[in-house]
C-alpha cells in the first residue's frame, strides 16, 4: 500500500507539473530560450582548450608523482644539465628524432645523412644533443662473437634536451624551439632522401590529443543532421492531423540548446575544453531524446476527446515519473564520478559536465519541449495541419480535389468507413510492432532460438571479461594519423627491446663499503643493464688494487681519485655528499637501470615497477624508482576499480529507488539482472573488439548502466503493472506501449554514431565502438531477450486472472430474471 500511495503521489505531482506547463506555455518556452542566449554566447567567448595532458589522464594522487618530487628535490635538473638522464624527473622541453633506413638498409652506413640532420638541429639556438647505444633500433649482432657487437641497425633515435627550467621566458623560447624543430624535420622529411624521419616534441601529445576535436567538428554536425532527420521521419504519419514531425525536430533542438547552456556554464566557471568531452553531446542526446519520444508516445495514448491541457497533464503523469527517476540515476552515477574516489581528472571533468547537462536536459524537456507539445496539442484540437499549420478542409471539400491534394491534406480518420478507437495506431512503428513483431517474438517456435542466442551472447561476454586489458597507453587518445602516433609505432617496432631508463634513487645514507650492502645492490640490479657509479667504482678499486673497506678510505678514494678522472667525472651529479666537520658522508645517490623487454614493452615495464616498489619496503636499502612514463602507468588499477565501483553503487541505488515505485518486488530483480547483463555484455564485447580500459571506455561503461536503465525500466514497469491474463499478453502490451519510443530513440542514437567512424582518431574509434555496443545490447535485451524470458519466468499473472474471474462471477450473481405472468415478457435487471 505504501508503494502504491507513493506512486500515486508522484504521478499527481507530475500531472500538476503538466497542468502548470499547459497553462503557461509561453513562460516555459521563453525562460529556457533566454537562458540559452545568455549562457550560450559566453561559451563561444570563453572557449579555452586544456594543454596539460598529464593533469587530465594521469592519476591525480599517484605514488609516481610523489617519487618524482622526491627525485627532483634530491637531484635538481639544473645540477645535471650535461647528463643524458636529466629528464628522469620531468619530461621538460625536448625534441626526439627517429631516423629510419629503407627496408633492408643499414642506418650505420647512412652516417653522413644522419650527421647532416643532426647538424641542422644543432644549428638551432638553445639545443643540445644526447646519444646512447641502446637508442639504436632494429639491431643485428655479429654472430659467434665473444662480446656483443653490432653488425647493423635499421634505425637510430636522437634526443635533444633544452635548458628551459626555472624561467617562464626560457620556457617560451623552448616552446618556439620545439615548434621550429618540428617544422625543420617536416621540411627535411619531404625532401627526396632515403631516410625517413619521425619527430616528437614535448607538446606533441597535447597537440595531437586536441587535434581529435578539430577533426571531429564537421562529423559532429553531420551526426546532428542525421539525428534531426531520423527523429523527424520517425514521428511522421500519413495522418496530417496527428503526425508530429516538427515535435521530433524540436525535441532534438531542445537537447542541443540544453547542451549549449551547459557548455556556457562550464566555460563561465573557468573550465577548459578537452577532447574527452566530445562524448558529452552523444551521451546527453541518448537520454534527452528518450524523454522526447516517451512524451510523444504518452501523448498518443491519451484520449482525443479530452481538452489538450488535460492530455498534456495525463502525458506528464504517465511519463515523467519514470523519466525523473532515470534522470536522478544519471545524476547519481555521474555524481559519484566527480567524487574523491575518482583519481583521473578527465573522468571528473566529464562527469561534472554530464551532471550539469542532464540537469539542464531534464529542465528543458519538461519546460521548452513541454511548451512545444502544448502548442502542437492545441493545433491538433483545432484541426490544423501538422506541417503547414493551416485548417484541414472537410471531407466534402477534399472529394472535389485531386488525389495528391487528398493525400497531403487528409487526416486519414474522417474518411474511414468507421472511426477507430485509437487512430494513432496507424503510426508505422506501432503498426509494425502490434501486427507483426509482437506475434513473432512471442511465438513458441522462436523462443528456443532466442535462448540459444542469449547463451552465445553470454559466452562471448564472459570470454571478453576474462581478457580485460589496461588502457594506460596515451596513444589510444590521440588522432590516429598524427605525428605522435607515427613516432610511437616506429619506436614500438624498432626500440621495444629495452625499457625506458629507470632512475634508481637511494635516498638515505648507506654503507656502500660494506660487502653485504654491495651484494644487496647487485641483487636488486640483477636482470637489468645498469649504469652505476657503484659498480664502476668497485671495478676501479679492483683494477687499481686499492683497498677501501672502511668509510674513510672509501670516500677518500672516491672523491680524491675516482671522480677526478675524466671518464668518471659525469658520476659527480649522481652522488650527494654531506660534510660534518672534517668527515664526509654519502647521503643519497642514483643509478640507472634498463630492462630487457619484448614487443609488449609497456606491460613488462608495469610488471617491473610492481616488483621493484615492494622491494623498497622489504629490503634494508631504502630506494625509489622513477621514470616519467610511470605517472601514466599508475593508471591500471584505477581504470579497473573506478567503473566497477560506480556501477556497483549505481545498481544499489537502482534497487533502493525503484523498490518504492514498482508494485511487484520482482520488477527490481528483473531490472538489476537486465542492466547487469547489458553492462557485462558491453564490457566483454568491447574487449574482444580490441578496446582497452582507458578513461573513454570507463565513461562509456558508466553511461551504459544508465542507458540500459533508461530503456529497460519503462518496459519492465509496464509488464509488472499489467493486468492481462497471461505473461504473453502483458509483454505484448508493454511493447505496444513503450516499444515505439525505445525503437525511435535507439535508432536515432545509433544513426548519430555513424559519422564518428570517419574521424581519424583512436579516441573517437573507442567512443564509437563502446556506444555502438551499448545501443545494440540494449536493443537486443528490450526487443528479443526480455520479451521471451518474461513469458516463462516470474512474476506470474495468475492472480490477475483469478481476480477477473471473481468479478465476473459476482456480476453473474447480481443478474436476475424477473418473469411476469406473461411468459413471453422477460425483464433483465
């Protein structure tokens, strides 16, 4: 009784809202329009792109950032300007170049051309070059050699670091140098030379990340045109009075202006645009047009004999309860994405935008679009044409006109031999579902094939969920034909034999002269190619036959002999000495490690990081390991945990919120099972489709949860509340009531995704794949799986049948026959 009373109260509130809109349509039409004009123009003036890619996609509170700060405080960059590994603390300003020999060629035989390019770069101001051996790529070693010797190499990588730290003016000069560096190599790459050049600078990743938005501009406009066209056509009918093509058009326009208002609010609050926000229009459109089509479907179910204001109120009463609940779930799930539990700034910014967009979307749907519905209802009541807005002529007048005029101006109802109870049933989608699809999907011979189809679907989904991959590779977010992607693919192909240089920092005093400490250091560095002052010093002592088994001798020989030799002077920047009186001590030092890797370089580097970090706590030597790429590699655990947490909280909130709105508790269970099936299906199938878990796929998974609830909830609620005799009749009634709106929305949603396929960007490819799977899986469940499974699983409809039989029997008992004296006269009471 409590659930029934609460449901009636909510419907009464929505009915009151509908009456308010129908009585003041001009007000509810004007306020959103003025709001959009005021805030939308500010969005154009305050537009500013986000340039810090690390801030967006790297975890905000990661251990790697703490390690970077500690390494930077121990070994400041300005104290090691001449060292190759000085960018271990921060990427800084740099330019990197890969020179690739033609197939079958040897880069070592092209030394003159390499030096020409090298001199051209050095001719630029404020540049300096660094080169080490493991930057040779595609190396072939001399066979049967006692020591590893290089026979040939396919590629060489040169790195140029800039001295731009500590000054904003120097940083601006460094930015100009990088731009000129890329232009120079671009010009040399176009020259008819045998060597192919691939360049990368510090700003390249951010530039190519933003390039996705530039490439997608026209495609987003094409997508909008396709959605407008689909919505307009799907709301059309032969009946010129009851067709609502302009309402379908205005529904999409309503969502667009709500998004423009949300963008204005975002930029007014000093928000910066990034390419991940490209998904907001598609996410908001999928929810907004669902409300539009449900309102149109609810309008068709109202009685034509009622005044248009009462029809609007009844429409709000039937539709807005469910739409309000699903909008609240959008706000809750994406609101959780803005919480401190989310450690990725791009996800936070996206979720904040989605919350504002959904809130404005809901307001604009019941106000702006509701006012449009009021005006359209008034035109219909006064018998005006739905397109030309002119009075529909009488049947006698139409009979005297040509056939084409009759087809354009006839309402299709007044000329029928008998008037149907519901003329809206002639809508082509409703007619298809009622006359053809409902009978086919509930056929007993179709059900076994649907069960087999679901088993196949579940098998592939489960198989994909077992193969989830980390998406920490930043290349997945860049334009696919950008210079950064080309550089990364060549680097992965020819330079994947070794990991990046890993800084090994010992941050406390250590007894390096102790044999036990020496053995611990060797054990920690085992399996790596180490560039170590410790190991070089030990060899120096052995070669010089010098004994240094105590602290004083060890430091005296180190400072007095070893570090003064020219070949070892570069190790000065790797050791920090302290002096207390006449006694010196080593308080910190650093080594460099390079790991041997295979083709899956990133995964193996993550494994190295996960193995070394625990050792820093368990061993007697206190150390940290760091490389700038570790900041992005901390992405993995967060990529897995965040969507699972948000999905779990969302499903729990669905259970709590719908418990009071659904008459039968099994409706909650069916909703949770359906949403879980769709969520796992999208997760598994996108993995099989080579989509990794990155910030875009995480956001798509959060959206999948809400999109599934948006479409499954009305269908399940109607089925649970239906009073027909059998489950089959109940599911037919549910599909007839909500199937048209679901089919219209998912069709518009999927057609709007098609232009994304033609944007040459990995980000949009991921967005297209995930959203396509979201729409397809939801459509499969709403029109195939649920209609079949609900016919032979609870809830049962027998109690409704018993109630109807009891009422019919009661009526039969009340009926009596009064027989008069005249046996031919019978009166029924």
